């Protein structure tokens, strides 16, 4: 099994036609088709069926392609890393962050980091919590920014901060006049839920379930950023990570939510020796997070009475 055969398969899946795959790989259509045929023969697997003039991947083909895509992604990452090393004398740092932290913490931390190391290449990805942890554990990322608890036991963590999730509302919403929102206020309200696989979604659903508070749950957003955009459009309320919510302060009503839903944030790295760059980035992330958390105190008014 050769890399070029796997690349031909990926190109065929991405484009859907042998002519498209050939264009992507800068080769003839017959050459691209031959590479895929050779791969099928070597693996003794029928990858595609032809139905009504279209190529349809078989169940066996999908299983093969999942492994092929993983192998090629690893090769792509290796090539990118070696290019970084060649261009920057080995000085590069890769950061993985979940959306709740990536959109509020990575940019200011990176700005300070580059002030100290202007020639270091910084690559940042915003991905799901599991992808961040897996990426740090396998070496794809040098450092990760996540919520706790951790799922991997091969990672070490440094606590960033504990902050409370906030309730976000359209500015015209009847509840926007309140200093804070309690769970019972959202009885019957159109509610924008987080992704079912997130810790925030689990904790919020548990809270409302235990209190027997019914919400209208036909809306779901795959990220806090999307949830805030949906709230700003006026279609519902949500409970979100505060670091993202404050970026929408001009178009949203952001309110303290009770009972509190505390969120623990951490910077994670692999166990074992770490280089200076990773240490510095982690320390700067902690300093930036402390400043951000201090700025969120405006969400807790000194007077607790509601209007």
C-alpha cells in the first residue's frame, strides 16, 4: 500500500469523481483510477460501487477510508511540523483550545507571547474539548486550553480560573431588565441548548431537570459563539461560557445566572519534560485568564435585590 494510492482515494472521496481526483492530484484520470484499483486489490476490499453513473462508497470502503484519512492526516501534520522546524530553526508552538476559551483567551495570550518570541511560529486550533485533550496527549498540540475535569491521565494541568456560566438574552427580552436571572425565570422560554456532548449542556439539563423547570428546547447550537449569535437575533435565551458572551456585550443582555454553574478552566500539557516555549505560553495564559476573570466581576452586582 503506497501513499499515492491513499492520496488518490482521499481525492476521489473529496471530489466525488475520478476526473476531479485527477485534477486535484495533477495526473491523468486513468492514472488516478488505476491507483484506487490497485489499493482495492492490495487490500482485497471493494471500496466503491457504481450506481446510476455515480460512485457510492461501500460500508467496507468507509471503514478503509477512515483509517486512510487518519494516516494521511498524520503525514500532513509531520510535513507541516518539519516545515516549521526548517523555517524557524525548530521554534514553533501549537495550541489547541475549546471554543469557550479559544475565542477569548488565545489571541491576547499569543500577542504577549509573540512580544517575547517574535520569531516563533504559533499555530492555534479551536476544536472540541475531546479533540484538545487527544491532541495534547498524542503530541499534535504542545498546549491545550480546556474545561475540567480531564479525561486523559497522561496530561498535567495548571488551573486557570473558575467562572460562572452566564445567561444571555436579547436586549429587548422582558427579563433583560433584571440584574440576575434565576432558573425559574426561564420556565416556558425558548432556550438555545449547547451541543449534547458538552459538559455545559449536561450540567444545565441536570439543573433544570432537578428543578422540574420546562423550557422550549427546539433550538440547539454547536458552539457558544453560534448560541450568542442566535440569541442576538432574538429567537431565544441561553446559558453560555462568559468569555465568549462578553464579546457580544454590545448586542446581548448578559446576566448573572442562579443557581451558579461554575466552570473550571485549565491549561494542559503532556507529562514529562516541557520546553521553555510551552512554559511561557502556559504562564501567560494564566495571567491573561486572571485579568479576564477579574473583569467579569461586573456580572455580580453588589445589591442582590431584583427590580
